[in-house]
């Protein structure tokens, strides 16, 4: 398997779900503060674990669409031993890549550890550790940082106003990072609802160091009991026709995934329900 195939797989499979954090309730009839908006609308309960099928449609600038499908396993650890969550992906299609597996462990900022990633190459029957991509590499449509849930201490949060588009109202909050090699800020759009428990993240605008908008992300949600899960995520490059679509199918929540699944041994064995 060549380096381009490996790199493409990592690009297509770096998806993290929102963390299972309990949000606070905004007092009725009182305009919410920035902290209340973030706690209520950004940190949503996603379940303790998830099992699903994920379809990814990827298009590089000027290129053709590429579609791939994965079995996806995700488990939330809530910071236990410095681990936020773990995700494991098994390639189903295209058939020439079947057996290829990807695993990612996300760590808390307090742990001092960077994200850990591995890929299993069935042709070589080897698991290789891979390093996070250089965020300055411009050919990537999406960076690892674009999808993970940001921790409160990483940004200064500023209320950026309200907007109404096609009858839907949104709170806008600017997230300005203390340190970031790529973005000067991210503007988060949160749905405005009469019931604060129903608000959620709708859109993220990404701005480069020149403060020009470079990328936008749209999220559609579905509810499964108390859990909020992604139905689809679309990320578009605003300077080209490049995009990436994530579509979640057959999502099961709180299935009781064993910790032993998230190991290199499992990557080699594959996964059967």
C-alpha cells in the first residue's frame, strides 16, 4: 500500500464524536451568557459508546468524488487516566481497502499527551503508529483539529451577536485560540430555541491568520433518547470545490463496547457483531 493511500485513509477517517458532558440549564426568560450558550449547546451527551456505519464522500479541489464506508466504534472515557475517547474504524468499501483499520485515542489537555493514532495495513499484516498531520499542509481538506471537541481553556469566547436566516435564529460565538498555527478564530453558530435543552451546534466558520474565511462546517443532528448524535457533517473549502461529507447510518447508542476492542489486536482481527 502506498503512502498516498495511507494518507488518504487517515484524512477520511479522523472523525471524533462530541463528548458526553452534562450541560447546565439556562434560566427561563433570561438572555443566556456566553458560558451558558456553550455549556448548553456545545457540550452534548452523545452516549457512553456508539456503534455505527459511516459513509464518507471526499472530493479534493478539482478532483472526483471518492466514497468509502466504515464500521465505526466509539467509546467515551470522560478524562479517565487522561483519555477523552477512543474511536476504531474498519474499512468495508472500497473492497480493495477492506481490512484496513484505523484507531485514534483522544487525550485531555491536562494529560500533556497528543492524540495517538494507528493504522493496520492488511497487505503487510502490520500496525503502524502515525503522527498527526502537519496543520500547515494545504492539500488537506480537513485537519484533525477541525472535528474534535475543544476544551474550555483553549479559547477565549466572545458573543458575536444573533442572526436569523430563512426563519431560523442563531447565537454566534467567536472562539479565539490561545495557540493555533492555522486559525485566528472559529465562529460557532448555535441554534436559538425557546427550550434551551433543544439548542445545538449548527455551523462553524473557520478563519485563517489573515482573518479570511477559509472553511465552513455544517452539522445535522438526530436524537436517540437523551443522546445527541451526528446525522451528517459537511465541511466545505470556501476557496475551492473541495469538500468532505460524513453520513452516519445504523447508529446504536450505549451498546456496552468492551475496552479490549480498542487495541492493536482488534485492528488485526477485524470486528464481527
